[in-house]
């Protein structure tokens, strides 16, 4: 292993160390109360070291979304690439894939949806923003491909697949954000999975030509 490769590996290891620490701090204190100093302490690093990897708290917060988006794309590509499933079965597989994505890291996916609806995006570096936008574009494209296949097969209503993907994503994010906010007020009210399953069922029924 060369010196350059060793340095790059060490830099990535340190970056992941910071991200893991940030996740813990954001989970315990929330985004608004958490500080870079808190995260540095959790990571056992100096605050100055954090700024070598992330220009501000917003960028560190946004970086947490990359892993969940990458996992989402893997799951969507698996659904798209399964030639054994017909269009109706692919919708069922899509719904289950979205449940898997939520289960993969509930905290990070909630953070990601908050990020999408906040001013934080304006504070990101061009490089990070471009990476998030590219992963989001691929995700929606993979979802729209599933709808396009059903339209081509004459199984789904003939509507623009990108619009259908946008509606589906809005449904997914909206239910998660709403149910998670209700849980903050009353921890006994945890109906997220049940509500999400109903939402997916209603959407799937409306998507099909013959209900």
C-alpha cells in the first residue's frame, strides 16, 4: 500500500468516525441544540479537526443522508432487475423495499426528510449538494422505471411516471415525518408502520387500471 493510498484510507476512516459521533449527538440533542464542539468531544477529536472534513454543522448533518440514499438505490435496483416479477408484484416489492430502507436507519431517514424541507441545503458545499442531488435523481428514476413498466404493460394508469414517483416519494416522506412528530408528543402513539402500509395500499390500488 502506497503512502497516498494509506493517507486516503486514514482520511476516510476519520471521516466515518466523525459521522458516527455526529449521529449519536444529533440523536441525543437534536440538530438545533447540537454543536460542532459536542460532536468533536464525542469523536474524541479537536473541533478544528472536524472543520478539515466538514465546513459546518449543516454539511455534517447532510452527509448522514448519503448512506441511506446509497442503500435505497441498491434496493430499488434489485426490484427493477428482478425479471421474475410482473408489474403488480414489483409494486409490492417496491413497498417492501421502502420499509427496509426505513428500518435500515430510522433516525437518518427522518433527518434526511427534514433536510429536504429546510434551508440547510443552501449552506452545503457544491460538491456535497451535487452528490445528494445525483443520488436523489437516481432514486426517483428507479422508482419511475417501475411505474413506466406497469404503464407499458397496460396494468397501471397512463400518467407521467416521474409525477407518480414524486407522489410516491412525497407519500413516503410525509407519513414518516408526520408520524414521527406525533411520537415526539406522545411516545405511546407509534403507528408509523401501520399508517405507511395503509398509505402504500391505497396508492397501489389507485395506480392500477382495474381496481
